[in-house]
């Protein structure tokens, strides 16, 4: 006689979902600029070409294409294998997180961390309404479920837009810990959320960006029990150190860590995915 056994406990599906989007390139104009903190500049872009813009994941990236020294903006067309450039000419380009999109107003917010000297920072600091810029993507999204016991978000200034978006999408009753690196208390930003959020600010205090205050703050933090998803984005070496610490010390599940180097010290244009 076969015993009637209770059904096995079902575990929630926490596998990240990858979503691909039709590759689009858009010529947009600056609508307004706002100095949020001494080292963070928010630029709102607009244009009718944003009508079908999509960005479903909190850490999506768009490619910004900057005008040349004469103000000429060059955009590619979408080919079967990716972008196709006219005459092989490529402008300066950088990856940025869309902080916010308003489909009614057809506006897109991009935050620029001004401690990173380079062409993107130079463009942002002189940007004014009517200036043009190109935007490509997002080409794909990486959807992470909110169904964890708690969430850990670790990042520097460059990660604040994604952190802000993640906190905004966490539901009431969720628990999150944020460790955010900025230069000083003057560079803190509001990070509203319906979730229960603990925010730990790590300050560089004038030290060069790319040092490891995030790791120090993590080492000094008491993390809760339970299954958690860790999202890490900062300078590449720092992101790798944080990921290693989470696995070695806190026994984090590597499959539940998404760590990225949003920039690399000494490199002009880098975006690293950090895994085994």
C-alpha cells in the first residue's frame, strides 16, 4: 500500500529573466538640467522618438552618443549584427542607467556622476536645453525577482540611479539594505521606497573614487539571515572585492549575486560583468 505523502514544498522561481528588445537609436534634446548634489547632475532628455522606449529592469543601460567638437551628432542604424556606422565613424559613447522615463511627457532622466572626468562629464556640465545627444537601447534587460527574504544593494555614485529604481519597485513588506558610496554627506540623495530600507552611507572624504570604502562598510555591517539577492555596481576592482567577501564570509549564493564594474580606474570606457 502506498502512503499518501504530502507534496514537496515548492520553492519560488528566483531565476533571473533575460528579455531582449528591438535595438533602437534615438536623437534626443536636453529639456532641463538639475544639480542634485555637488557631484551629481541630472539631465532630462526629450523627444518624440521616445514614444516606444522601454526599460523594464532597474539596472538597464542605454548607450549615450555624444556630439563631436563641432556639435555634429552621428548615430548608427540597426543592422542584423548590431549597429552599423556611416563610413565607419564612431562618436564618443558611454553606458548609463535610465533613472526615470515618463511615457506621457516623453522624457528620459539620466544622472551623471561628476567625479569621473572625461567627455561625458564635460558634455553634461555644459549641457543646456536644446543640445542634442544620441541614445541607443536598452538592448536587453535582466529581470530580478523581488521574492527574496531580503535584498542587498551596494554601489557608488554611478549606481545611484539603479539603486533608486530598485528601491522604488520593491513592495511594502520587503527588506533591503543599501550601502552607497559618495564623496561626503553633501552628496547623499533621497532613496524613497515602500520597502523597509536600511541605508548605510560610505564616504570617500576626498579620497579618489575607486578606493574601497564600500568593502569597509560591508565588513562592518551585520547582515540578516535568510536568502538574499545582492546587487553590486561600482569600480571594477571594488566590485570584485565586494563579491568575493559576500561569498567567502556571508556564504552568499553566487547565482544570486549580480556584480558589475560600472567603471575601471585608469580606463576611459569600461563596463565589466564580474562572475566566476
